C-alpha cells in the first residue's frame, strides 16, 4: 500500500475533474485479503493430468471397477469383467457455467456393443449430459433410429433429447484422437471438435430446463461383456467462466470508489458513504469477455 496522488476525474461524474492529495488506494493483494475477488483470468484449469508418472493421482480421480491403472503415460480404463468394468471420474470441482475439455484418447471396442463416452454431471441432475462414440447392434441403444446406429452422439438424458452427428463412431476407434468439447450452460450449446483441428465437427443444444453448471466429469469405457478399453493420454478441463467483477465493500472513511479495469478500459463505481455496498463492474459499463484479465481497485480517503 503506498501513498499517492490519484486523479479522480471520473469517480464522480457530476463533479469536475480534480486531483486530490492524500488519497490512497488498495490494490489486489489487500482485496483478496478482504475476501473480495479482484483479478481473475477467465481460463481456469480445473483438472489437468498427463498420466505420466505411473500412479493414479487420487487428488484428481475417483476410480473403480475392473480395471483402471496408470501406465506408459496413460490412464487405462479396461472392461475386464462383464458389467463391472473400470470407470473414472474427477473429483467434484467448483461448478462452472462454461467449460472446455481437451482430451487425447484411444477407444477400443471388444465387440459390437461399445459405449465410450465423457459424462458431464450438472448441479441439477436434469442438466447431466454425455458425449458418446457409441456403437451397438441393440436397437434401443440408438433409440431404434437406424440413422443413429454407430454415430457420435450428444445425449441429454432421453431419446427425445439425444442428438446424433453424421460422424461414424467406429471411424474414431483404435487410434489416438484428440477431442475438444465445449459447453456453455447459458445457451446449452455443446460443441465437439473431434480431431482437435479447431473446426467444430458437431454441435447440439440442451433443451431449456436442462441447462445447469457442471461440477464433475466422468470417463466411460463400457461395453457389453469384456475386452473394451478407453485409454486417456492427457486430460485438461478448463473453466471459461467470466472473471468475477462484482462484490461487496464496506468502508467507514468516505469517499471511496471501486475502479474496474481491463486491458483497454477503466470504469469506476462510486460507493455511498458509510454503507456496505455492492459494486458490479459490468453494470458500470466494463465489457468483460472470457479470457480478459480484469483488475478491481478500491480507492478511499486516508484519515
Ligand atoms: Ca500421457
Ligand atoms: Ca474438427
């Protein structure tokens, strides 16, 4: 904290610009100490693992079934026992409204009934959905829609809320692929870039009423009987939620304001004297996009 001269020309817009001596400002570290969210990069890594040390990181993963092991740089989810195969899921993380999953993986079917997938568990179970590379000879597994046989699909929990791509699931088996899945619970849109080339290959939209933040991701390698596996070479789950640019401040030494800043713009929010008050940088006119580096600074008068 340092003493400084601060121009307060736009702090109180109905007053002429002026320079006031004896003001001080509190920047980010103090804000954090006060429990106010100050600076945030919008891309927050929630879970990342390369599976390169031969030991399942039990701070990140919950696993079970026969069998799940980490070896040779991969998480190896095998289906070695009928209906009791391996499974893995992340620990629950701070729920995110918007996310991107980047995963390098290999899917191997042990037969004609195989359902490798990534499952996204929402804060309300109505919002759960999955991205699947399924192939099955059992009609109900593709909702008895012949056009959906052996298709990469996004499913929101019932046949009426399933969406099939034109991509043949089996085209992606038995070779390493990179899949990038993004989800925005505000729009419900799921996008799949199945070869990681930056071009979206398929998208689907969750129906209204099924759009909730996501709190956990699972990896499935299920299939009928045995012999299937789903191997994960790398896994990175990123939250794309916008920076938090609102909060509450309470000061007894007026006047004070909150200054919100991104790379190009500064906006100030004045706070009523002797009151605990909320500030919201976006309402003050700061445009905050995903990926922006935003800082919040509180200005007040020294004794
Ligand atoms: Ca690896
Ligand atoms: Ca693509």
